[in-house]
């Protein structure tokens, strides 16, 4: 069996690291040699995360990030659109033999690969239906296991079920297990005509800088949140209810991204371009003048 090399792109909170480590642990229990490690910048919910996995029947000697993957997993397509990770970086080392698995419900995506086998799984939709939350990792894992016939799907599925059962209460366990089997069943191949239709240039520079381009060592000359438009990290939105607000300033003090807008010394709302919907302000507002939608 050729070494399986997977490069995953996700956001903190979507469970990319957890899915990769589930896969590695179960493969190790089934006598494979494995690696799973990650790379991320600011440790904030919603921040881009890259994970590297290797699974092999032979001892793995490489210890560097996966440079030439045979599976690229993109758990959040907004990463591609926003430029938080540059398209060149996501597709670096991707040759024609590399399969691509994206989290998408339909063919409404755009990237510039023509010859690779591209698969999609509606993992976020499944996760929201089964768990009530956009945590697409386990649905994607179901599809990943189907993509590699060298994994015995039934054995891996049983192990995943055991692991989930140990970690989660029954309701979340049930939801995750359903998401896993739905991911394995509902993933589909993007046909070449779809690809031809959809290939367009990815919008670049919506985010002016990604975290790797920001000045190092705290020497931030231009301010980072202004440059870093984190508002597209979540499909949710924060509603500000001015009539309820008592102007305590708690949200302004706690927002990690400076997204609370002030005018004439008054809180007047939330900057949609920057607010990443972490929910901190909502949880701490004493009068429920902020709501997450
Ligand atoms: S949800 Fe609230 S605390 Fe979080 S980024 Fe948005 S405004 Fe700031
Ligand atoms: S925490 Fe709530 S009440 Fe206080 S300023 Fe913010 S929105 Fe207004």
C-alpha cells in the first residue's frame, strides 16, 4: 500500500485536528504506522488550521509537513475564497494523483484544478442536521474512509463508534455516528463538466494579509484586526439590540477582535467585517442586548 498522505485545511473549532487524530489512532490500532500533527497561527476559534497525516504499512521516516499529499481535505471552502490561506499554498505539491475532498453541498465552488478527482460531501449540512452545530469533521471522516479502499471501512467504523461513545454523552454520540455514516454515503464525485463550468479565479486579497504575512514578534505596525477581515469565518451573525443596551462596555472590553463599534462614546453595534461570531460578547452581555443568529 502506498503511504497515505493527507493535508487537511480547517478552522479551529471544526474538528480537523480531532478527525485526523481519530484516523491516526484507529489506523495505529490496526497495525499501520501513523503520524498526525498540525500547524496554526493565532489560537482563536475560527482561525485557519492545517493538519498533516501519514498512514503507512511501513515505518514512516519523514517528519516534515506533508508536501505532496495524495488527499487534500478542505473542510471550509471560505478559507479558499477569503485568502486567509493562499490558494498557491493550499494546492502546493498537489499533482494529478492527489484526490481532493471538499465540504460542499453543491458545485458552487471555484478553484483552478482541472485534472484531479474532486469529491464533495455536504458535511456542514449533515453536522447541522444531526448535531445542531457546524462541526463537519466526523461526516468528512466517513467520506475519507470510503475514498481509501485500503482501510477496512467496517472495522474503522466500529472503532470510531467506540471512540465517540467514550467521549460524548448519548445524544451527541448518536448525532456524530449518524453524521459519520451520512458522510460515507452522501459524498459524491464532481464531474469534469462541473469542474469546467466552475473553474474561475479565486478572489484574492479579500484579506489583505494572512497570519503568515503579519509582522512577527508582536511588532505589528499597522494593527492586525483591521487588516484581518475575520467576519467571514462563520455564517452566523450578531444582532445588537440598542434599546436593551445599558452601555456597560463589557462587550467592548471582552471582544478579542475589536469588533464592537463605538460612536460618540457609545456602543452602537458590531463590525460585520471583523466579528467572527465567537459569542463572547453575547455570553457576557448582562442584559442580553447582543444575540447570536
Ligand atoms: S461575537 Fe462578539 S466578542 Fe466575538 S468577535 Fe463578534 S463582536 Fe467580538
Ligand atoms: S455588554 Fe451588552 S449592555 Fe453592555 S455595552 Fe455591550 S451590548 Fe450594551
